[in-house]
C-alpha cells in the first residue's frame, strides 16, 4: 500500500532528508527506527505491512522519528545505522 497518511509522508521525507527519524530513548530504538526506515525506503508501497511486522503504528513511528530528529547525537547514530540511499 502507498503511504496515505500526510504526516507520515512528511516524516519519512524528513527522515530521508536528515537521515534521522523520531526520538529514541536507547540505542536499540535508534537501530529499530533505522531498520524500519530502510525497509520503507526499499518497499514504500508496503509501509503498513512493514509497520505491522514491527508492531508499530503510524503514530508511534512518527513520534519516534521526531524524537530522533530533535537529538543531534541520536540523529547521527540513526544516519550511520540507516546507511546511504541506493
């Protein structure tokens, strides 16, 4: 399915542009966000299924992405974990 939620689309664009997403309280959350972002980047039409696989809602992903983006250290770790766009 295509990403229809306008806020999620904006958040994903922000993630890809800044290579940071939402906020995370731990390294595991940063790595989890990067993994989800990689999967969505590779299969954008499957966003809803990817989120279900990770037991996350659109709202939770959005909150996580904004938290990471607000923290320069977390954003840097996320960028490194996400890797370059293909």
